[in-house]
């Protein structure tokens, strides 16, 4: 694959992930965050298993390894979707990308290098940007979802869970080396994420078991039918989970880590654009500046952390 094609595919993946924030908001009209997260992974895993039905023996090496990253990715998606009940899709997109700052800060705990001092500055700048996005330094009139609220805290937990998932995948990749296959592993990981989440959903969210059918029933209802929840759930399952991840795996074979990491950041502005076009979300001047500060801080941190550390 050429680098140009890889860049285009990774931009498309970021676009699909950005659309996923809007899709989650639509899905929440018909189901709770646990049920959405659980069925999203289970159905994606079932589709992956169907296409690889003749290669199930290849999954054996992943069965034990997938449970920890499965739990972490389930927490990532679950807390993000839960947070979207209270916060805007735009804020969620920008707060989620803070995982790019969290990873290098905690890397020494997993045998990695100590973070540079500049990373502390970038982290402070990003948090200041989050505060601006939440309206803490503005006199603008904001609705409840646009103000600082519990949803922003839940999304921050999502960013920490995403960081843990990155560390767990890196550890597994280090053990398996060239034997690691992203699509095969994602199929097993989807079940590892979805099945426990469904069990928890059955306890906390009544009727969680029948939610996939409920999306269809709602779309075909005689009174006040709406296809948005079903479209949102399909988008999360097919586009965000299956296609987006597959594009990421393909593209990273031809791109440097720096280029790939920076392209991942496009998920946040894509989320903002889709939220504006499809949900009617509008950002004020201070919120726009806050979003720009977050992106700038995360991009600078990503580039800095990927440079070789100076020899002391």
C-alpha cells in the first residue's frame, strides 16, 4: 500500500470514529449505554467470526490474552457512551483524545522512559482547553450539556481506560510478535468485551437482552417511527468497530507512528463537525479556542514523546 492511500484510509477511519459520537447519541434514544456497548461488540465479533469461520483454530492463542484488553475497551466505550447522556458529542470527542497525553505520563510504570518536562506543560495546556470548552472562563450562556458536568468526568475515565487498553495491547503484541493478527485478535476481543458487558447490562438495564430487536421495532413503529437509533447502532457496530479498526490496521503498515498518531487526532474535529451538522451543536468562541488548545497540546505531546530521548 502506498503512503498516500494509507493516509486517506486513516483519515476515513478517523471520520468514522468521529461519526461514532453522533451515532452513540442516536442509539441512546432506544437503549442504555451498557446494552449499546455490549451488543456493539458481540455483533461485531459475530460478523468477524463469520468471515473467519474456517480459521477458528488461529484464535486459540488469543483466548486468554483478550480478556484484559477486552475489559478495558469495554470500559472505554461504556464510560464514553454513558457520558454522552450528559455531555455533548463535541466535548466528548475532545476529552477522549486526552489519552494521547495520559499514555506517556504513565509509561514509566510499565517500563517505559520518564516523560519529558514539556509533557507536563502540554498536559496543563490541554486541561485548560477542557476547562474552556466546559465554559469555566466565559460569560456565554450555555445549556446544561455544554457546561462542566458528570458526563465530562465519565468521559475522562474513558480516556484513562483507553490508555490502559493501549498498554495491554502493546504487551500482547510484544509477546506474540509477528504472530499477532489485528483482525483475528479484534474478533476475540469483541466477545471478551461484549459478553461480560451484556451480563452486567442484564442486571442494571432491564430488557438489555432484546435491545437489538428493539432498535428494529422502533424504526418500524406505526406511531412516530424514527430510524435514527437503528442507524446509530448500525454505524457503531459496522463502521466504528469493524471498518474503522480494519482501516487502522492496514494503514499503520505503511505509516510511521508519528504520522499515524497525528492522524488519529482528526477524530475530535470530525466529531465536532458531525455534531454540528447532525445534532445542531454549536461552539462559542471560547469553546472553539479550548478545542484548538487541546488539539495543539496533544499533537505537540505526541510529536515530542516519539522523538528519541537524549542520552544523559
